[in-house]
C-alpha cells in the first residue's frame, strides 16, 4: 500500500511540475509574440545597453525569447499528453526542463545587463527551482528512458 501511495504522490508532483511549466512559459511567451507595444517596452528598457545596437534592435531578442518560452511550454504540454506523469518516461519533460534552464540563463543575463539586481536574483531562484525539479524527476528513474511512451496501462 505504501508503494502505491508513494507512486500516487510522485505522479501528482510530476503533473504539478508539468502544469506549472506549461502555464508559466505559454503565458510568458504570448505577449512577446503577439503584442507590439510589449516589444516596444523592451526597446525602451534596453535603449542604453549594447542590445539596442544589435541589428534589428530588441525585436529579434524578444521574439527569440518568446519562441524559447513557447517551445518550453509546448514541451511541457507534450509531456502531459504523452502521460509522462505516469512515471514511465520523462523524455519530453527533461527536454522542457533543459530548455527552461537555458531560457532562465538568458532572462537573468538580460536583467543583469539592466542592473536589475532584484530581478536577477528572482531569476536565479527560478533557475534553482528548475534544477531541483530536474533532479527530482531524474531521481524517479523510469523503466524506459530511451523513447517517449504513449498513455498505456502497464501490466506488472
């Protein structure tokens, strides 16, 4: 009974991680990819930095971040749809967590360039939490890691 209880608990934690990453990244990416005024606010923020002198100004960087964030959100959704919360494989979730860490590094760098020390510290905590999520997910050691699985009941 204790094993079933622990598996249920682990499944709930994995599903919570997946849902959190999905809404975090999709809601963060949406205005970057759809709202021109939002991009202009970044251009004003970064006007005094070297980012403003890059080809295209801030627009390419904001779109790039938006694509990274949307990609991480889609990977989290794929992880849910592929039933990785069922503790069989974490291929999509690991990909999402890896992309999330890279995205947090980029976001933290941008905030540091702006001398936004509080924002940089917050991003560091997000990055740390993502690494802890990754360590937890990988500590569960699913039976098959090489290939993403579909939602099928397992018979053991």
